C-alpha cells in the first residue's frame, strides 16, 4: 500500500511540474517608424521579471519561447523608445519602434582593424558627445 501511495505522489508531482513548465512561442517583426528604415536587427526582446529573452535577426524577425503565463514583452534598442507590448493570447506580435533622441547623450564607436591571425590587432575608440550627435542626426 505504501508503494502505491508513493507512486501516486510521484506521478502527481511530475504532472504539476510539467504544467508549470509549459511555454509557448511568440514570433514577430520589429520595424522602425522612420520612413525608409524598415526592419531593425539586434533589438532586445525580453519577458520582464524572467531571464527569458533574445534578439531580432538581420531581417528584424524574432521567435521567443515564453512562459505560458507571460503577459508582456519588452523591446529595447539604442536610440529607440523602449516598448512594453501585451502578448496575452497572441502568438504573433509586430512592433514599430519610434526614435528616442532625447535619451541618447553620447555614443561610443569602436573600430577594430585586424589582419592575418599572426598580426596584432589595432583598436581605435572615439567618443561622440550629444552636441555632435545632434548635428549628425538632424543633417
């Protein structure tokens, strides 16, 4: 009788664990609101409060396995406004991101010149302040 009860408890625990671990896949595309820019590669896509996340590919597409109880996804990218999008009941989400020029104080551009593996690498770093960046974006 003890073995039967132990077996029943084991199956019950396994069933509860399987129900809690269920996920679903959410896919979509992230594009820019700026005319002519199209899809945005490298946008961070995350489920708030978890370690679940990913990035858009070169075509701005993403596919992420989210917990069944996930309600929102957060989309963020440098120079764009972070967006929190409700995904309850949705399997496809297409997001249009807007520019956020006010929160971009400065940008660091890094260039690496590399030759054959036998040669040393040269690294160049330049810091561009908000004043210079404003002129580049506006012009």
